[in-house]
């Protein structure tokens, strides 16, 4: 009897250890992924792709939750207020750094966020109406430097990446152009096609179909390299503005103070997903480029972005409410 009692105690002890260990395995319940924009955009599409892949890997639901508004800030602020347990993360982009440079963030990303890993990047495209006399960056700069020149560029709103691309261009080219903000990309593109504004540093997802339909003319790409979808369109850097680089760069992030083992688990999973051929193909289909890099690379990138846009804000006196 004593032997049986001893064996039973040993079995119960092992079971207790196993249960405790199982409780610590991450994830053991659904994980939410916040997205700061409406369904259908690049941020949302990438979040849903990675939610599917992470769900398959961990055999737990990863659920995308759209919290649109504030240029992405509503979702990120909600993330900073979520429990730091790894069960709420976000697909964010470098608007986090740009908004910090413009003092628009209701949070301190350096203290309140724990970047997990890089995902993808996509440039903007400098576009003009199809009948515009501007055919190159050189044409644009030459025209902008003429006396009494009043070139205009449209954007999706004050502080948007489309707006900031134009502000950086002004600083680096040493020209002045008038910014015309709209309430979104679509109305800006409508006026651009009509010739109401002279140019736009447009979003690739909406600009490329219009270029293909010959409703807009592509002048240059804002990223550091040409796009596979438009190999004949040069970069702005190629056109003479060395170092010009404006892209939407997407990354996964968690609240600060998430335990390191959980961050490492997520970072390793995202790195693995980044390498999958079907993921890379999907990313390229939405005119983006797959990226690699974990928490350290993501933090370094965001710091460099913030410094870049702080320089632009200082040079232009840009103020965004």
C-alpha cells in the first residue's frame, strides 16, 4: 500500500508540473492584432496575412481588430494601454516615428512600445497629370526654381506620408511648393487627374492602377530602389537627390514590458514567416518588399526615421494639429 501511495504521489507531482508548464506556454489563448486603419489597406492586408500564418504556427487564433483613426495613433495608443502579456500586439508602420517628430503621438513609443520585427516596405510614387509638361525630377526642380513658380502638390492630409514626402523633397531640392491637403487619397487623386494640383507623392496601391490606365504619369519612385512593377521609373535618388528615401515600413510591435521570452517567440515566428515563399509573393503582389530584422533592427530604424523627420520639421517649420 505504501508503494502504491508513493507511486500515486509521484504521478500527481509530475501532472502538477506538467500543468504548470502548460500554463506558461505562449500562446495558450487567442491573440489580438490591432490595425490603425480601415480594412483593405496595406496595413490591414499584411496584418491578416500574418494573423493567418501565426495562427497556423501556434494553433491559436490571431484576430485582426481594426481601430482606425488618428493616422494610426488610435490603435497604437490602445496597444500601449493593453496588458503587457503578449496577447495584444499590432501591425504598425513608421508613422509612429513621423508622428513623434511632429509631436502628434499621445504616447512615447520609445518607452511604451516593444518592436518585435520588420515585415515589409513600400515606396510612394511621384505622379503628375498625363498631359503635364513635367516628365522628370529635373523638370520639376527646374520649374520650381523659376521666378513666381507656384507648383502645388496634393496629399491625403496634413502629416500623412504623402505630405511628408513632399516636404522632404522641398528641403532636399531647395525648392518651394504649395501643399494642398485633402481628406484622403481618393479626392486628392481626382483633383490631380483633373489638373487642379500639379503633382502628388502618391500611394502605390492606388497610383499604379491609374498609371497603367494612363490617367496619371509616373515621374519617380520615392524609395531607394526601383520597383519590380515599374522597372522603367527611376528613383528620386537616381534623379539627383542623394539620400532621398520615403517609404511606408511595416513592423509588428507589442506593449513595452512584455516578457522577453514571449517577444523572442514572436520575433522568431515572424522571421520564419518572412522567409516563406508564399508570403514573399503576397507582399510583392501588393507592391511591397519583404523585409527582415528583429527587435533591435526595428528600434534602430524607428530612431533613424524620427531623426529624419525631426530635421524636416525644423527646416520647414512644419506644424500639424
